[in-house]
């Protein structure tokens, strides 16, 4: 079997189809620290900078969103979870920050990721998508 003529470097972006653009933008910007980088209202797209990557929010009722069929809900999501590597991982401070913003915090534990085994916190965005905040690998 031949190898591809390229090497994967990192996740460039993740696209979330959203029912409430304002709530999702506030969550990813105000709570998790993303910043709005680009907006294309004519197609219902807001692109948020997340470190070296982007999180794209696509409005379900926008031009792009209507192409994807039914939106996420209680019975189904567009993904299992999104994992964001964080610098300055302080579990107690992160949990306190999330709770101060009314964020539902899930399981906290040690999990394997792209840089190895290390601490992580599961949490949920306003649409119920699971997000993982991943700390540095354990030595």
C-alpha cells in the first residue's frame, strides 16, 4: 500500500452547525477565549480563532447550514467531542471559571491525546456538544 504524498500536521478547523449563533459565539469567545476572526453573514458563517486552529460556526438557518439537513438535538449531535489543547492548565481555576459562567462540567480525568497522557476536563457548550480542555502531557 502506498503512502500519501503529504504528512498531516494538525487540525486546521472544526465546523459546528448551530441553532443559536449568538449563544455559541459568546460561549466559545467569552468562556473559552476564542476570538472572532472572520464573519460571512451572507452564508451564515462565523470563524473563531482557537490558537493555531479555527472553530467555524455555521447557522442552521443560513445558506451553508440548510445544506446539512436537520440540526443537532437531544437525539443526535454533529460530533462526539472537540478537544482543545490549553496552556496554563490549572484544573481548579478552570473549573471555577467554567462554573462562574454556568457551564455544565463533565468528567475530569487523565486521558490520552496528541501529545500523550495528561489531564483533561469535559464540558458542554450551549447546544450540548462535548468539549475537552486538554492539559500538558505528564512527564
